[in-house]
């Protein structure tokens, strides 16, 4: 996701629409049905030159098979595909009656060409890991699991999202690779401070994105602070030693979540005087250790950002996700939709439901390259930034109010539903 003032990194292109069929062999874990093996096939769409046809096939240990055919689009090194399942069916795509869409997000890692996917269907999350079909087959030892060890543990032994890790340690997440930060520093701080004019100590204006491309996370925090601030309060507990315990939900193939211990040390910029990443929230004068009044800073956004970085292994590994992922670990359930595959009426219905029920929601813009010249001009006119997540702040009639997680440079006006469909590539919803 886009971060302010950063020079955009060149993305590794996953594939080109002009290329021939690409097949990946996958193995993984489905929360409902267990271990599976299968393939993901990506090819030119037979009816739409600008789209991809994505076919996902799986074979489960109980002999069941599943085949879904969907339409997808490429954005950088991601492919995002939407599938429609027939009502009441969990297998092959058949019949005319369509159920709710299923969104699959696929990414090719830059180091070794590994193919990963994440599917969210209601409470069910599926994760898999694979290799190109043209690559050398794995050694038998990689396939035949030792007795007493699950296939998931063998297949994903080197993948942080698939391994139980001890996160209740004093270790700090690395800032290596996140060039804006040089180290960590403690400031006079408090977890929550209720600012002037705020109705709750947790407020959407506590969050301002720094020099880290994690707008998907911060937009989700802003949206949750607006609709359900007590969910954020419930995520963090203070330990007797002054450290914080952050509860992350719905992570990993088993959806067990993680309890992550972090300190109050904040990554700082080159001068070591201000946060390099998410900024401080509110501030107020409080009594210091010597009885003097000290300016104290609110740090709950930094604490959650840090817990996610520790879970992923470093700050540098927390970029390039969708807000549905953040909603899943914030409140337990995230859902992703693609407005480009929806009608104006369908988009408005989702927005109205979120507004009426108080669901936190974010919307992510398309990339300028994929949006096209006319769309790019429209984005500039509206003061929208490409490949960037915005927090949904409610409806004005049939227009959509959005908030930039930078804390500034917000869209010039509320957007029309048709503009959402044309200029945005994702809608993420937290159903909690």
C-alpha cells in the first residue's frame, strides 16, 4: 500500500495478460476441510482481454474435490480473483443460481517464486503455499510427513503464518529493510489519551501514517476507531513490567490468533526525535517521575503496528496486504469485495449496510497504470492516490466520505458510487 513521501518500489510483475497459461501446484490447509493438494491456473480470459481467468482446484484427504472458476485482475505482484459459488453448493461451479462472491488474493514472493493464496468465505479462511508446475518436483521427504506431525506443519515449516511461534518475548521487531527508521526510542507515553473534542480515548484522528507502506492496516484502525473503539481497547492489556500484550485474532491456518508482547519503544527517524512510522495520537501534560509536568504522547496505534510487525517478523514484512487481513486480526472477521465486479446498486447496498450496522470499512484505489488514463486524471482531480487504502466515514445520501490514513490530503469531496466502481479495486469490511 502507498506510504506518503516514499518513492514507489518497482513491483515484480506476477504475469502478463499476454502470456500463456500459468499453472501452480499448491498444498495448504482449509479450516473446515483440512489438508489439501491442488492447482491454481491463471490464463487469459476467453471473453475479456483485460481480465484473467483463474481456476482453483483442490483435492482433500477425504477424497472430496472442489473446482472454482473466477475472473481476476493483476495489480503489481498480486492477482485478485472473484468467484461466485452456486447457492448451497461447495464443489464444482455449476448451475445458474449464484451465491455471494468469494475473493481470492494471490501473491508471488520475490525471492523464490513461491505462490501463496488467501481465501476468506465468512468465518472460513484457507491458506496455501505452492510452486510453479514447471519447477522441479519436491523430494519425497517434503511430501511424506513424519509420523505424528501434521501435513500443515511439514508443508509450512518455513512460513511464519503457518507456524506456532513464541511471541511472548521481550524481543523487538526488526526495522531492517524499513529504511525510514534507524532504531527504537522510548518517549513519555500513555496507551490512551482522550483529546479535546474526542468522544472516546480511541479516536480516528489518533492515527497518521508514517513512512511505512501499511495504509491497509491504519485505514482499518481508523475505521474501527470510528465505529467500535472498545474493540481496540480490548486488544491491548498492560503487563506488570510496563510492556503491552496485544491480542491478534484469526491468524494462521487454524485461526487461533496470537498474543504478542511488545514494549513502548517506538521506531524513530534518522534524527531519532519523531516516529518513523505511525505517528503519535493525542498529547497532554502529565506528571513525570520527578514531579515535573511532562508532555506525554498517545501510542496505541504504534503498539498495534508493532505487534503486527513482530508477528510478521519485521516492519519491512508488513506491507502489501488488504484491509480484510487487518480486520480479521483486529475484530476476528474480515471480508473482501471487488467493486469492479459489482454494479452501482450492489456497491451502494454494501455501503448502506456498513453505515447502518456500524461495520468498519475501507476502500482501496486502483493503481494508476491499471486504472487507465481517464481514470488517472479523475483520481488526480479528486485528490485520490493510487494503490492506497482509505477509511470509510459514512454516506452523504448516495455519496461516500473517505478519510486518508495520512491524516491529511483527504479526497476533495464525497465520491459518487460510479466513481467508487471505476477508481477503486477493493472494498474491505469488518463484521464485528
